[in-house]
C-alpha cells in the first residue's frame, strides 16, 4: 500500500471512529510502526490529524461532543445486572490501599465501589458526578474532577479529543468500565468517551476493568485499548467459555466476584 493510500485509509477510519489506536492501525494497514509514525507525523504536520497517547484522533474542533452520548443512558444502565455490579464494586474496592490516589471512571459498575472505600482516606480523581455525590459525605476522601462539558445522560464531565483539561494527576490504579469487551479490546459506544478514557489510561500505573459478564462477546464499538493494556479484570461467574484463557494469555489477572 502506497503512502497516499495509507493516508486515505487513516482519514477514513478517523471519520468513522474519531479515534484509532496505533496498534489497530498497524493491524488494519499491515504497515510497520516506523512507516505509520512517518505517515502520522506528515498528516499531523498538515493539520489533518492530532497525535494523542496510544493513537491518533481528528483535530480539535472536528470531534466536538454531540448533544448526547451514544450508548445506554445511566438511569437505565444502573438497574441492569445490579447484583453482579455490586459484587464487582466490592471486589474492586478491596484492591485499594489506604491513603493512595486512584482514578475512578464514570459508570454504573464503578459507582458500586463507593460504599466500600469509606475510611480508606483515598484521593480520588473522577469524571462522574454520581461518584462525586456518593463520596462527598465520606470523611477523609479527597475529590478531584477534570474540566470539560457535563453530559447529563451519563452525568459525567468530558472534554473533546485534543483538549487537555485533566489535572496534573498520576495514580497507581485506574478503575474503569466498558460498553463491551471482545478480542479486539475494550470498547465504548462514543468516541468522546474513548478520548477521555485514553487520557486516564496514560496517567495510571495499573488499568483495572470492571464489567459484568453480559459485556463480553460483542465486538462492536470504538476501541479504547487492547486487552494487553489491561492489568486486572473483575467480573462475575458468567464469563463465557474460553474468555478467561484469552484474557490470561494477554497477561490480564482475572478476578471473579
């Protein structure tokens, strides 16, 4: 494939998804990392793409948030598989160490951590107003939120790709959810969520995914990260056959709540 063809393919993928991980470009374009880096540097120099951690996005202004995020609204999602989510949240909280800094991404499963971290005096960065509300009354828990726009259907704060409104924050652990998980990796329904979660991933030493077993099997969506970027996955005992072996082959520690 010639350079012009690769450039056309990269732009086409970005127009579809808004963000594409570098490892996905390697796989789909069958090009070496060095070749892709040159292509992306050329496109970035022309202002046609923006280089971001882990991949490439449309330039700022071309990926502005829509009026509503794609995906299931929070008020509906919170009631789905509630018992499993509560067990997963409890198991995730057990991984926290008293006094440490953690990042908790917005979601109906990550929210279930909140009752179980009381008394640990954590410093928490979260983009979720639901999580802020749940933690405000906990003595000793310190809260930080990023800048951006509030999306009421998920009650989270997000900034467009390319806008770095995130505080200077680094944490040993990031707890995050997903719309679905498949062999291609962790997926979200909306590209704005992908960009926001990539910014969290680059600030974490460990990426811990919290998903109930209903999220496995579907491979549709925008890829946030590959399975090999996960450190820990916490789910329930409904994990499909063969999935645990696939995850562990990628170096992921699997915890069944």
